[in-house]
C-alpha cells in the first residue's frame, strides 16, 4: 500500500465518521420539545458536517491534482505555447 492509498482511505474514513456522527446527533434530537430550538441545531450540524466534509475532500483533490501534474512533468509532458493573436 502506497502513501496515496493510505491518504485516500484516511480521507474517506474521516468523512464517513463525520457524516455518521452528524446523522446520529440529528436523529437523537428528533423527539426534543419544540421550545428547545432543535431546528436551529439541526441546521447548524448539517452546515458543520457539510463544511468539514468539503474541506477534507477539497484538500485531497488539491493533493491529487498536484501529484498528477508533477508526474506529467516528470514524464515529459509539455504544455502548448500560447497563440500569438492577430497573425493570419
């Protein structure tokens, strides 16, 4: 198992724990009385879970993109030169 596989497993593990934990809190508060403002808590938890999951996956996506670019450059990939506009 290489480092990339370990990081992907770790990333998906974190996301799964966050989502399941948030769902457990939302489920546990389903029978609270209306004066407890559970709706606000549910929105807060949903926003927190979404933000944390987005942070974890954005971080992993950036890492994978950077590694792919490095591999491409190391294998001799070239980028096209920008077109000099106006000459026909």
